[in-house]
């Protein structure tokens, strides 16, 4: 019998400021190539996700196996908030709705 676990937590936050606009792309001076663009929208975000797989494999006879898989996914996004706070983000991640998938595979080896 074997057990396998894979877990991938992911947290990202982005706060955008000073959108540049290209005004003179061929100038030699880098600072003269851009000017500030008056963007009125808010593209800030805070995204959290946790994906995991848990696999139990049991070889009950030589060549015959039973495999049970649990695939789990949780994610949460807050738009217009680009702040990162570790404790708050972890708490919100594990309070988010989750998708769970359970799979069972039974394999029987017949020797003729």
C-alpha cells in the first residue's frame, strides 16, 4: 500500500500605478520614450489558490490494484484590492468554496 500527496498553495497580489504610454519609441534616452497614461480603471487584485491531490494505491494481489484519488481545489479572488496580508490571505483561502473530485479505479489481473 502506498500514499502520495501533492499540495500547491499560491498567493499573488498586485497593485498597479503609473501606467506608461509609449510616445517616442526610437529615442536614445529611455526616460523620453514614455509618458504617464491617465488610466481611470483599477486592475489591482489579490488571488489565492490551493490545489492538492491525495492518492492511495493498494496492490491486493500480484498485478491487481485499487487506486483511490482525491483531487481538491480552492480559490478566492478579491478584485480592486492589491494588498498582501499573509494571515488574512491564508484565512480567506481556506474559507473559500472548494471543488472536490473522488476517483476509484479497480484493476484485476487475470492469469490465463
